[in-house]
């Protein structure tokens, strides 16, 4: 039972390049989330998916797209990376049972855009 | 929009108690959470409190909620070096579970 996995762990991009961050969970959770973490700003929600087949914008969606490929996988795409997107990206998932609203986080992807 | 605020740093001596504070603006939160982030890792749920409770105790952890003042605190008794981490307060944003996180408080425990 791996929980939430993210790939890659580290990535360096040049301005204008594109990439996809991958996330998968094996806990049969309905909801999945993408956050970015910046110093002094906590975590901010980029996009979330309440259930398979649905996605919705969070607080900071500009410059990102997402795909909920199936119940397990939720990917985040940067179409044209900008230095302002340098951050640590976390994927999380949650289920309606258990501790209400508890989110389980992946280890993060550290992205640098030059 | 709703907001959650925390102080950025706290330093305590090993064996002392730590108190991390948080204020929030959401009047309709159902649950409030404390998450812990160790270096290079994701966040893990430490504890949580239902919004109609005033206090919750869980071993060395005590959560106090003042709903009138929208103030949440986390007390760690007998703080150990292994408690050094960043602690995030989070609000479930009116029960939607689209969390609003605070900035995180970096706790440093001095031996």
C-alpha cells in the first residue's frame, strides 16, 4: 500500500517548456487535489477533482491544466512554464469515510523554472 | 476570500511545552486541522477538531478552539527534538474540504 505517489521528485525546466506532473493513489479515494507550496504562503489549491470525471479550479489555476485519468490518477500539466511556477507541488487524496476530510499527501515534486 | 494566519517561527527548549497559534476567518468551517510537515516530505494529519468542540486532547497534543474569536491553538507537551517540523493549520472551507491552509509555523526544538 504505497499511499500517494508523485513523479518526478525533482525537475528543472526552461521558460516556455511544458511538462506533466503525475500523481497516483491506491487507497480508492474519490477526491484528489493539487497544491503548490511557496515560502511564507503555505499551500494553495491549484485544482481539485471531487470524483472521477470531474475537475474544478482552486485558488491559483492560471497556467495549469489537469486530467483525472481514472479513479487512481490525477495529473497536472504546465503548458508553458514560467519562473513564477517554481515551487513544490503536492498531490493529495481524500475519502468520504474515516477522519472527515483527512487528506493524504504525496512526497512532492520540486520544480525549478529557469 | 477566507484566510488562515499563523506566525512563521517558534523556538522552544526540549522538554518545554510548545504552543502554536492560528486565526481563521471562515464562519462555516466544520473541521479544523493541524498537519505536520517534516523536512523533504509531504504533510501528515496530526490532529483535528470538530467545530462544535472547545478542546481535544490526544496524548501530548491539546487542541483548543475559541470559535467566537476564530482562534485555534495546538499545544505540544514535553516537546522533543523529533517534533521539529513545520505545522500547518487548515480549515475545511465551509465543509467543502477544499482546504485553506495557513502559512505554516516552523517549530525548532533546542536540545
